[in-house]
């Protein structure tokens, strides 16, 4: 099955995942200009009126880039919608996205047929993130165009299933767009995702360590310094299991090896969000692939690195193939 034409201008098969707090217009614009899909959660724009301002800024800057660079147009951008009953902004945010005809909508924590229909009405496409095959089937039944399997090792809210198993199960019945998430921060991992049957790699944590990311310097430096062994899987902070940097948990005065169980009823994506708990501000989310991140750099430089690594990995595999494997 061919991919939607909206993805024709990608330099690499990469979608930058929407990062709570960290993803803003500057990061999204830089990602799109570099040739990969940039995205942000609608709820990062607070108050809700700021979402309209952000979409105006992104639309205008990408249009200007395309006028000045007809030979290398920007990739499309995406907005993440949290489809959870506590998100009392969802309808308003969807209306604003309709105004700007957002190209790609990423949905999380719930699949709704009416939302998919609304996005299709303005010509957009929807991708739904899932942690297992059961939720993947439900998302497609509700009208999603594509899937984002969030496998073991992904940053933020993540599942525990191997990407090999998850991709195999999904590709047995689904031929549409798939972006694989989980520990991808190196160009060879992008190629590996494609080898497993994915169309795109879904990359988040690596982009935290960029100059354009809306993250404190300590967070960026921690991404550079940490490795897979520094990631803690817990449901304490939002009520849903996710991966977090050990050092941020220690800094908050907790023992990362002895965290209490969380309570899913505490999950709140309302207008105020989890501001009291400060779950995404003081406890830093991260996936396990950050060992590949060696420095804080611009988005353009990071995408250059990913492309070099991707090409080298592809040449290496081509060489192996020519030898008869």
C-alpha cells in the first residue's frame, strides 16, 4: 500500500514524536525544515488561544521556507490530540486545527470515530498510537488512517512489547502507514524499523537534546549523559506506565528502585493538567535509545547525523546482501 502523498517531501522516513512541554513551534518548524515530520501536543499551547497562534506561526514559516527552497520543501507537521475524558479542551482544539487544516493528527489515549471523520473532512490524516495489537485493531475500526506502535523502550507513556512482535502482529492484517516507536535515536535504527515493516521511525527523546527544544539545560545534558540503564519504568507520575530518567527521580527526592504504584484515576488532561504533581516538569521522560545522543546540537545537525548513519547502515546491508546472505 502506497503512503499518502503528504509524505512525499520527507528527507528521511522519520516522524518527530510530540513531547509534553518540550515540543513547541521552534522545534516543530526546525524539524519540518530539516525534512522530517515535526509534531507537538495541542495541550502544550496554554491557554487554548495560544494553539491558534502556534499554528499560524508554523504555517507561515513553513510556507516562507517552501517559497525560498522549492527544491527542498519542508516536511508536513502534526498535532497530537489527547483523546481522554479529562481533556476538556479537545473539541475546541479540534476546531482550531480545522481552521488551519492541520496535515497530520496524532491521537492518544482513546480512539474516536467522530474525531477521525472531522480530520478527514478538512483533508488531514490520522495516526493513532497503540501499545498492543488489540488497541491497534480498535483504532483502525474507528477510522484511523495509520498506527504508531509504541514498543518497549519508548519514552513517555510506553508499552512493554518487543518491536519485533508488535510489528509482526500488526503487519499480518494492516497494510497502511505505520510509524514504529521505541529506542530509536540512531540512523541504523531507522533502517531497522523499515526492515521490520514500518514506514517511519517515530523519534522523540533524541530531539530533547536540541537547541530548539523547550527543555531546561539540565534535561538536555542528562539526555546526553544517560544510557539505557538510566531509564526507569513507572506508573507513579501520571497513573500510566512510562519511562523516565533515573537522575530526575533522584533529584526529586525519591528512590527510583522503590517507587510506589501509581493510580490511573489521577490522570488529568484538563485545562490545568497535572500542574500540582508537575509530572512532566520535574520528572523527565526519556526512552532507552539515548546512548546514541552524544551532544546537544541543532535539529538540522541532528537530522544530518541521522541521515549519515542511515546511509552507512544501508550501504553495509547492501554489501552483506551482495555477498549472498
